[in-house]
C-alpha cells in the first residue's frame, strides 16, 4: 500500500487483472528461459514469470525497476517464493545487455508507449529474441505510431483478460 504497487480499484481483482494477465507473456513464449522485464513495478509480468520458471535449469528473469522501494519489495517476493529472479534497482538504459546478458524474451506492462518501448528494448533484440508487451484498447494507434520509426515484425495475441487489449509480440525490429 505504501509503495502504490497497484491501483486501489484493482485490489478486488488481483488474480484476473494482474496475475492471470501476467501469465499471458509466458504462454506466448513458453520456451523462453532467460527474460528481461522492464519497469517491473509490482512484479507484473516479470515476477509472475520468474515464479513460474522457478526450478527450471537455466531460467532467470531480470527485473529492472528504478524505484528503490519497489525493487526492495521485488527482492522480498523473490526470496520468499524462490522465484528465478534477479532484481536490478536501476534505470533500464544502463542495465541492457551488460547486466542481463543474452535473453530469450523481454516483457513490459504499463510502462510506455510502444515507440518508446522499442527504443528501450532495441539493445536486447538480437536474432531470436522476442519482446512481449501488454497493450490496451489503443494498441492499434500505438502500433501505427511505432511503425513510423521502426520496422517491426509483430504478432498480435488477443488478450484473454481484456477483450480490447492485445499482447504484442515483436519478433524483429
């Protein structure tokens, strides 16, 4: 509550609004073991992914969160759940490939418009890496704006939680 991890209006729907919604990125990339989750906040979807991957050899989710209080919360959750997580209390730009290393997938939820997300993840997008972004009802406008600056290979996955939303899977940029 003191960290404002989720909107108060969503507290009664934590499972569907946050947990189940987060599981959609792992469902879209079930073979990915090494993840970078940008702007991790309360751990959606990164910590949920890390908990699901716990115990799988080679699995790690790098959760990048610049807010020190939220990063401390994420460390506590990782420790208490045994999640396959490494927490980086830093801004996204310096973490990139230097701290996260090679990843299979990148995720972000409620972080920034798609064009800005593309700029953030570009250093991580080596061949074979997929970026998975939760987007709401304005996903088409964000996609149109992003394609003005970026040549993207995108697959739209309908959200199972929000009929107007999508999980945008970027396979190449």
